[in-house]
C-alpha cells in the first residue's frame, strides 16, 4: 500500500461495513479520522489514506493534498491521474488486507477529497454501496468523462454543503447535485448554516444517512 493511512479496525473478525474517508487540501490522513467512532457506533472499518502531494502550510507545518489546486478548481491532468491510480490501488490492497464487507462500502470525501470520492465511486459504482461528498464540487472535466453505467441508476449519494462556505461556493454543490441526478443517482442533498467545515449537524446527517441507506439494509440471500 503506497499511501500512508490511518485505520480504525473494530474488534472481531468481520466482515465490517467500511468507510473510505478522503481528506481535503492541506489536511492529512488524521483529519477525518476523528469521525470514525461515530460511524456505525464505532463498528465500521474506517480507512483514511493521505494524499500524495505534500507542501508546507506554514514554516515547518506540513499539509497534504491529492493534486495541486488551480484557480479554476479543475484537476491537473497528470497529477490527478497519479492520485487516481494510487487511490484505486490503495482501495484494492485494503480489501485484501482488511475484512471489508464488499456489500457495504461507502466512500466519503471532504472538499478536494470529495472530488476524489466522486471519481472513485462513479467510475466503478458496482464496487461501492454509497457516496458522501462534504463541502465539495464535481468538476466539469470529470463529470463529462465519466462512463455511463447501469449501476449509476439509483446509486445512493449524499451531498452536504455549508450555506456560508467562503472557499467552495454553495452553488457548486447545487450544480453537482444536478449532474448526479442527470446520471440517475439517488441524491440526498442538505445545506447547513456553516462554513467550510463538518458541523455537528452535518456529522449527524452523515451518520443517519449511512445507517439508513447503507449499513442497516437487509441483505437477501
């Protein structure tokens, strides 16, 4: 596994419902890790890989990302392709190393990590049970390049955004909702009175949605 990561592994043999959490620009593998105890009451396997791009936020303070941010927020080709390769390889290796319940895998991303979540889940929807994008956007270049798949139909997606987000305008989240609905996804969309963050209200909505839509679904033999 080429990417550094943090892992929350529940006790027992599994297989476990699994959440792949992808951090935003300037954060690290530990940024979203504090959400792990809330997922399925701590009973979900949570994996938080770290983006391959490193830089200094301030002198001596490291930050990480998935690709270098550009003013137009469109992913830079070669860097994005490398991040995509590393993330897909990480997920494949994680499914071999950990007792992942392949019927109940959610990919969740915050901000730039949300773009990576869109790419990962929508490029191979048959491998995932749901998608969560927090304070994120869906670039036109990515949306236009997505292969159309029957597995997109009714695929569960949750989009949450802050009405006062001053980094990623809420209009971009509204556009993402329309793009996903055009693909046939079953989209749940919520706005909260917050900025570029995950508020307590937003976290509770993520927990409620994943429990109802993904983790507690009855699996028929």
